[in-house]
């Protein structure tokens, strides 16, 4: 019994000691959530190990540093609704319970997406594609069940995820092919029916690029003109050291804000590895063959690159803070570098360093840089 107690408590205590020693000055705020209190909630995505308490080091960071959480996978269709008529809310319930216990803003990700959705969703018992009406019924039943279960607990949802191509046109997903272009409107309507108080977001990557941004702006204008209850837009924020530029982020936030919707930086990280000549993307269909030249930091991150990462986070958070009246949530996609999907995308097995905490859970220079942005604001 005593061993179990210390096994659970010691990582939390050590985590607190590390964080309290990491502030740039003695009087500086020592946690991200305190530094940005009153500006926007600041969060991280949680994986299954953190949700179930197996990753106590990660949990200590989440509890100490953040006041908002997003689920990495546990609310996606393939997890909560793997078979017709069968729902599995075990991990999702634990996720929500964690947020409630720690008085956090709880976000839901995601209801309608073309990835991580079982093939059966689009077909009848004979294997034929569903009709429009049948798929709408299936979509509505799923959204009503999932959103309704957490009504009043999950405060915001990514209702539709990544429905646009890079040129801003609608992606030819099964949702679009079977239902038509209005599948997006229907998803938002069903989510609003299930929880009229929840904030409802459209979420996507590369919205800082002009073509895709124009398509998303047109989509949001159309939804609002039709009275569809869209609350905001999630800019995923999967960056590298140079792209999207500060100017692109600034313009993108301004343009969506001008439509009267809120903005979330929903999946923030910074890729530090060579891209193989490709522009930043989060398209999961992209795969590149292994190449040692594209995995240069296997034995650790050089200090010069640590400082580049810190500078990059500094400039990003200055933009977010500038738009604090529009940006209501900033979420890192992962807790420590060890958790990040960047380690396996688009090349499996790479060693990446995209977040504020290293593989041992220690704050990096980038963590101090993000704190300093808030300190500079309060100093002036």
C-alpha cells in the first residue's frame, strides 16, 4: 500500500519541483495556465496512457501547467463507435472525468472526419454504399449519442475536421460523395441539437495558406448566412521553424475574427526535422521512405536548434497574445516530445522535438520563451 502511494505521488512531487525551478525570474509566473490567465485557456492533447493514469509524469505536467484538454484519439468514431449499434465510452468517460476532477475546459475531438472512421459507417449490411438519407440518419444518431452523453461537460467540439483540399475546395470524402456538400451543415445542426450550449468548431490544417484559407472563409460565411450554429475555427498550427510565417498567422486570425467567430489554435507543435522538400502539412496519407538525412537528431537536440525552437514559440505566442480577444484556446498536440505524432510522420521512427517538454518531462528553453512572452506583456 505504501509503495503504491509513493509510486503515484512521487512523480507529481518531482514534476512540481521541476516546474517551480524553471521560471526565468523569481517573481515570474511558473505555469503556463497562470501566465495566460485571462487571455486564453491553454491546453494539451491527452493520449490513452495519460487518460488511464499510466503516464503519471505526463499527468503531472497536465495538472500543473494546463487548464484545458483535448483528446488525441479517444473520441474519434473508430474508438467510441467501432461497430453498428456498439459504443465504447470507457476511455472517453475517463478523459472527461479527468477534466472535471481538475476543473479544466474540456474539448471534444472529433465528430465527422474522413479518417479513423470505420468502413461500415458508409455501407449497409450487404456492403452497398448507403443512401443520403441513411447516412444522415447514421451521422445524426452518432452525434446525438456522443455529444448528448457529455452535454454540459464537454464545452466545445470539433464538429467537422479537415473537409477541405489545399485549394480550398471540398474534399471528396465518403461524407461528401454520399450526402453532398451540405453534410457539414447537417453535422453542425445535429451537434447543436444534442447540446445547444456547446461551442462548435470547424477544424483544419494549413488554413494559413491563401487558397485553403479562402475556401474556409467562404465555408464559414456560407454557414453563418444560413444560420448554421458555427462558433469558431480551429487553426491546427502544425508548424515548422519558418512556416506558416508570423504574418500568415496574423492575417489568418484577423480574417476569421472579422467573420464574428472565435479562433482556436487547436493542435500546436513545431517540426524541427528536414521535410524532404515538402511544405508543412498534416495530411495523414503522406508517407516518405526512411532516410537518415531526414532524422539528424537521434542522439539529442543541439543547443542551437533548441534556441531556434524557443525563438519560434516566442514569435508565435506574441501573435496569439496580440489577438487574445479572438483566440480563446491554445492547445499543444501532445505533452512531451515522446508523445508527439511528429516522431512517426511522415517517416516512421524519427526522433522529433516539437513541444515544450522533453522526453523526460523537463521544460525546454521553448517553455521559458512562452512564459517570457506573457511576462513581457505584464511588464508593459
